[in-house]
């Protein structure tokens, strides 16, 4: 089986990738913890997160 390619290292931990997998539905409490009290937004997808490490292209709000 071939490895899944991601756009950049760590992308598998970013909200834009996790939501494509349905993480926000299957793990709603964990997802809420990632976005609650959001301080950063992503220039790529527009999502908001509490920590910049959970976004591809974070900007402090």
C-alpha cells in the first residue's frame, strides 16, 4: 500500500485535513477543544483554532 501524500509535514494534524476525515463529527468534543477560544485563523481554509499548530497557514487574530 502506498503512503498518503500531504501538502506539507504535519498536515495530518491540521483542521482542514481532519475535517475531510469527518473528525468534527466522529470526535466532536476533541474538535471543540481545538477550536474553542480561537486565537488564530488559517489563510488557506478560513478555519479558526486555539493554537497555531492546528492550522496550515495561521495568522493571529
